[in-house]
C-alpha cells in the first residue's frame, strides 16, 4: 500500500485553496476597513488553512459528487468543499485549546500566539484566558463562514451537513470525557475514533457530495458510500492514533510533538488494546499515560510497552482489514468507475500515510 498522496489530490486541493484564499481575503479586507484590529482573526484562519493539510474532506466530497454524476465544475460543489475545510479549521482551533497544544502543522497554535501577544504588550487581565478566548472566537468565526457557504444547498444536503456537525461535537466531547476518565475500554475508544474523526472525515463528505449531485438517489448512494466510508474512517483515525503515539520521523513531519496523544491521555484503540494485553507491571507503565508531568523517558517506556504487548501489530492488522473492507465495498458502489478507482487510491493513502 502507498503512503504518498494520489497525484490528482493536489489539483483538487489547489482549486479549493485558490477560491478559499479569495473568500477569506475579501472578508479580511471588509472587516479591516471597519477596524484594523479585525484583520488579525482572519489572518489566523488564513494562516491555518494555508499552512498545510491534506484536503481529504474536499477530496471525498468531490468524488461523492462526481461519482454520482455531478459536474466537477459546479459552484455548489466548490462551496461545499470550502465549507468542509473551514469546518475543519474551526475544529482544529477549538481542539488545540481543549488539548492545550502548543504547535499545529509545525507552527505555534493560535491560542499560544495570542497569549504571547498579550504578555508582550503587558495588556490587562489574564494572558492565558485571553489567548484561549481569542482562539475560541476565531474558531467560531470559521464555523460561521462554513455555514455561510452552505446557504444555497438543498434541504437534503443541509440535513447531512447538520448531522455531520453534531456528530463531530459528540465525538469531541467523548474524547474529552475519555481523557478525563482515563478510559481504557476498547468499545469506548472505537466509538470516539468513529465520531471524533472517522465519520466527518470520510463518510459524511462523501454523503454530502453525492446528495448535492443526486438527491433522488439518496437511499442507494448513502448506504453504498457508508459501506466504504465507515471502515475507512475507522482506519484513518487508527492511523492518526499511531502517528499521535509514535510519530514518523519526528515533529517536522507530523506538525505536533511525538507522543502528544500519550501526554494528553487520549482514549485510543491502540492504548485500549495495549491495556487489555498488558500484565500488572506493564499496566503500571501504561497508567503513566495522561499524567500532566509525564517525562520523555516515560513516554518512551509507554511506547515500548505498547509494542511489547503486541497492540501495535494488532492495530496494524486491523487497519489493513478495514482498508480492504472499504476497497471491496466501493468496487460494488453505484458510482462511476473513475470515482471507484480514485476512492481505492485514497483508501490506501489515508490508511498508510505518514503525515
């Protein structure tokens, strides 16, 4: 399986990035004209969406739309792709506050940058609260812009859009709760995995694209695309969990410190599998996960235990099985052959990626 992105992904990303850049620049100019300070929040959104990212959600939306027979040059497709990317930016801004992350895509997170600005200028009140408050508001702004781009979508498409947003927030809450409760049950970890990321990364963007193109074929299209999107979404997040625990070549590739998920105590299937297999001594090491003062040495010990229990190997097998299940399902889907081929390529990329 390949870890390199499909060649056509860059073309889709470029089209979305160009239009999204124009949209955000227009908004920045509009609000900067009212007050120069209002250009900074837009700069944060612009910086985040232009700092990297794979544009997977716009890509899945594209193939859902084109695969169902839609015109690839459709304005409603591009609006939906942009909305998905802004929704993702909103989630990242909020997630960084929730997790206390200091870097994102190799750059300081918005709340840390605003906290530093507050400190440097010796402004009034608490610098941390200011930084986090600014990031939450900027995340909300991206969320509103995402909604704004969906105003012309059909009722059927809006139902999917709204359900996706609810699912995303449910997943984030389960993730937050699981970290606080030091959740180690596999069934709970897999639920977080699906709702926090899997569904809103793959299944729902596919649904959104397909329904925008062919609302009358909703029953057959949505079911077939779920047969592909759900297992691949799980595999996608499980790969994310591996990268969050071990990285791949260091922070310069992942954009976040290696072992971040272990420091935050994320309730991942990888950790749940290790906990199930661990003996008493190994569980004592795994209990260090989520400790505020966990050291780099302790992180290394936790990583060793995960490997020693066989959890990492077990998860890799599961990722491969889920990916193959998704590929088998999409080959039977009632979509174009070009879309089937592209979605098979995407399946291999998202499940084996190193970034």
